[in-house]
C-alpha cells in the first residue's frame, strides 16, 4: 500500500476540479461576450444615440441613414401619421438613383395612452390609410419581439408594400413631386396596455434605392421596435425638510 499522504493523492483531483470550474466560467463569459457582439452587430444599422420623445420618456434609435432631420416645405407623401400630434417625421437625405433622386421616409410617434389607447390609434391609422386608398384592405398582424431595452414586446404590424407615392425628382420638373413607384415599408404600433405611451414606428422606402441599405425596410422597422425604451416618470420631489 502506498505511504503517500491522502491529501497528496487528492491534490490532483482538486486541481482538476478547480480547472474545470475555471474553464466553465471562461466558456460562459466567452459565450456572453459573443452574444453581446452579435447583438451589437445586428443593430449596427441603427444610430447608437437614441432620439428622445415625450420629454425624454421615450427613446427610439433611428437608422443611421435617417440621422439627418430635414426641413420640409410641404408634407411628406402619404403622411397619414401627421394627424397624430406627437408624430415626428425624419427624412433621410435624398438618395440618388441614376440622375434622379428619391426620398424614403421614417416617422415616429409617442402617444400618451391616457390620451389614446393603442386600439383607438390603430383604428384611426387604419381609417387614414383606407382614405388614402393606396393600402386599402391591409390587415394588421400581431408580432412579439425580443425587446433589448425593456421596451414593449408586443406590437401590431401593417405592411405598406406595393406601388405608392414618394417625394422624388423627375425629368423636366424642378423640385420634388409625388411620384408613384414600387416600394416597401411597414407601420409598427406597440400594444402594451400597462405602458404610459403607445409608440408608432413607420418606414417607407422606394425599391429603386433599397439597395443602398444593407437591411430591408421591414427588418429596419423591427430593429427600431426592439430598441424602443420607455422610462418610468421621475419620482416627485420630496417636501422640504423631509
């Protein structure tokens, strides 16, 4: 029988167990860092700095190519969200296709649910779109997303694909005009009943310039929805002397 002390014989086992724990912890940390990297890569099309709405209570990350706010001399084509007081339109620079220019559109709204419930806003948007006639008869689809900032996970989505009017330049005409062309897009409307705000995100993009974006308009809208942040109201100031 070996005269080696029991503690010596157990030492290799202890070292192996410790090494196993270390490797396991490393693997877990590595996988977490890879997941974070992939997540950041997926949202690389969005501006890292969010735009703030509702006095900073709502934050939305716009696509990087829509990071310039342009002054508009006239309403954007098919501006059905302009009837929402809280709607704000962000238009990218004009994108050139051949010797012509086309303008895709992004619209964001943060509507207090105390003023209008999601179902009410959904009905109103449907009525506005039907009045326009371009997207008549479209059906909303319920979608759940993995929200990354604790924002709303449940949304109603309406497709805006098909021929539609975009602001564009055309041969022989000065300035921008409404021009019918094939395009894609969607409206996303958050439906969480326990939130202070109903958030609306809409993107429309002419097919002619879609190739200048690495991500399709539907995916851009979904990425924006997943990054929405709705922060709780600030706590009231404590009375003096308390």
